[in-house]
C-alpha cells in the first residue's frame, strides 16, 4: 500500500518528477515528461503497478522500515534519507539531474555511514500506468526494460538478478562505501543512453540549485518556507517550454475513498499566472519571461478560443479517460488521466492572465509587443462575453452560473488593460473600456451582494458563499476597509471555516450532488486558507493573520511540501501533491505579512 500523501518527497529535473516515500520506495514516476505514462504507478495501486525500493534488507519482498531521518540537502531538491539499523547507519541520496537535452535520469546513491548494513534494491518497472510488463534483459553490464516506444536502462556497479518479474540487487555497505543506481529513459528505437556518471551528476545538481536559489530576493523571517516553496514551483516548471504544471500527479483524492480525483499534470493559465506573480516578486524574471513566451505560443493569436488549461508544450487536446485496472490511492476511484475541464468556459482566467502580464510590466520585464497585443485581444473578447455565465474558478460540473469571482476577475482584466493604455504602452479605446470597467463593477455590486447578510455570494442571486470572494480586496476591486469586504471575510470565517480555522472552498453536499454538480465532500482548501490570512492582514487583524499563517505552515510535511487540501477529520493532507496552488499563496502571504511587520522584523 502507498504511504500517506505527506510521507512522500519530491525529486525532479524540471521536465518530470518522482515521488519517494519514507521507506525508500519510488511509487510515482512518469517518463519522459510530467504528462507521460507512469513507469512507477504504485501510488495509485499496489507494487504490481510499478515501484523502486531501496533500503535496509528487511526480508524478501518486505518493505523497508521508514527512514529515521530525511531532509533535502540545503536549498536543493536532493533528498537524503537515513536509516539506523542494529548493524549500522546507511544513507540513500535521491535526485534527478537537470537534464537539458540529456536522457531523464533518477539517481539513487547508497552510502554507508557506520557499521555494515545489508541493503536491497527492488525494481519493478511497469509501463502504461502499471498495465504493461516490459521485456527486461541484459545488454552487456546494463539492464534494460523495453515496451513499445519506451526503454528504461538501469546502470549500477552492484550485481543484479531477476526474480518474479522484478530486478533485485542484494549488497552490503560499510562506512564510507558508496553504491550508485541510475535509471535512464530513452526512446526504444534509439541508441542506448550514455552510461550514467552519478557522482558528477550529483555535483552538477548541487551547483544548479545553489545558483538558482541565490537569485531569491526575499530575506524575511520565513525565508526557509518561502525558498522551499520556490524550489517546489521551479520543480513544477517544464523547462523546455516554460509551462508550469499544477502538480506532478493525477488522481490523488480530495476525499479519501471518494471520486473527486483529477489529473493535474497540465498547465492551468490561472495557476501558472499566479505562480509567475510569486516568482516575479521574489526575483525570478527569467521564469516569467519563459512563461510569457509559452503563453503567446499556446494562445497563438486565438483569444476567442482561449482554454483554461493546456498541455505543457501548448497542446489543446486533453481528453479525459479512466484507468480501470488501477484501484486508486486508498481505493479512491476512478483514476483519471486527461482533464475534461479543458473545454470549460472560465472567465476569471482572462483576469489572472492579464494581472500576470501587468505585474511583469510593473516589475521591469522587458516590453513584448505581442503580449500587449494579446492583452488587447483578450479585452476585446471580454467586451462581448463578460456577462455570460461560466463554470467558474472551481470548474463545476453542474450548470453554468454568473459566478461573482469570475465577474470580479473580468473587471481586473479590463482595469489592468486600461492602466496599460494610460501608461502610453499601447493604444486602445480608453474611454469605452473605462466605461466597461465601471459597468462590470456596478453589476457585481448589484447582483452579487447580499445586503441583508452584508456579504458577497458565490453567484448572482445565490445564498452560498465561496472562498474565492476573499480575492476581492487583493485584486483591488474594493478597498479592504469597505464594509462589504469586511462582511464577506467575516461571513466566510463563520460559514466556511473548519473547527481548526481552515477554509473550505464552498459548501458540498455529501451523498447528494452539490453546487458543483458532484457528490462527496472534500478537505479544507489550503490556498483559500492562505487567502484568508492575507485578508485578515489587509483589514488590520495582523496578529490573527500571523497565527493562521503559522498554523498553515505547520501542516507542511517534514520536507516543507503541501498537497491541495487538508482533511480536518483524518488530520492529513489530501489532493494532488505537491500542489503549486498551495505553495504560491504561502509565498504571497509571507511577503504580505513581512511587509506589514507582523513578524516583528
């Protein structure tokens, strides 16, 4: 059985990523890209669906015990796990070298720390998400697994043998011994990849992360948490194109045993825009420039058909399917690949994209005339469509509605474009769009506000609340001291808060289909909880904001990673992992609270 979601560590090379559990098992790895088929899919099934376990020998086919300690090496994505055994102490170092044009590799170096420790490597590769057993054979001193277009090569100096469709290695390490294992992916019709050089790759990986983190401009009291979140966001960036995946996983459930299981290995314009905003404000302009270029290629001059998400190279077709042979994480079914929400209308995306372009301009990113032209085209489209119902930020699978957050973000799109025209950067119908901005604002305040309860609502005419309304003051739609803003914040605290003070996105309905058209419930949404901390700081309740922020930081696993949600009943992380949409607001809230003096420095 897979471990708890928070038991996993992330290693990656900015093109794909692996999840490695406390017991030394790599249970998830897609090759060669984030959105490729998994070679290890045990995370969503059993060992039969693929895994790679390295740890102290603990009886044949028995998992190793959890490591006694683990950490990332400094500010890097290099994982060290240590086991104390009756015979001594051993360390396993896991990483994926940033590869450029090279073959993707997962490197695992076993090092004796003290004594003499018997070790075992158990490697079971299963292609196509655990469906296909490859042909495994020896080529000289190398082991290769082949299936259709894919091949995975194992390089090690240790002796290996095959048994029960698994490749094993049994060996002993004494203090100072180092034994390396590397798997490398290569198209099966090509020549074998070069033999791995693990120690050189380790040094290069350490240098890469040290140089990258040195660019960070945040030096506040929560630098450790911010830097770890920035590293995680960098790891979720697909280097060849600049796209940012929402998470490296699919179908980790929002409710254990439930059906709210989605594939997040794609680029949501919303998530990516928010990610780039955080990177820009912490000194990372190159990532912003690369994302802007990806956006221009993905949209390709066709804003009328703007999608809410794309593939990491800009693909538009993301057909959703279910993998019936996988039982799902802790029997949470179905397991889905692809995402049917790609065809939804979500008007808020126009606002997030425009806000990211605006921030890029304000922080000194070089002018791009194509980006400016795209922004004008987006507003020209919104001019005719802003008052239509949509599926909204949460991608409901029920009827379209006039979601208040969506309307607010169309206002943001128009407002930022008006400011662009006012700056003299571009020419546009300034007065007409000023009038449009005012029209949207009036409509939201008239139809999306419940005067009796003094709160904005999820959609026009509804009584439901929605945590996305917390973004109203952050986007500048209304000032923080407006009584309607304060009323909305207090209503959300009162009606969408869990017992421990974290925030639900909106009400769900258990066994009945809720406002989102789905049955089942979910955990507290971590991004929304960070948004609440932001709002509390903005309305002067800084101590309360700081306490909530620190409670949220305490939910991170021992390596500083967050999934999408927190289950307050089971007291554990749920949803895809690690989640960009959780780490982005962590950074934003730290920046806001630091600026407010909430930490006393």
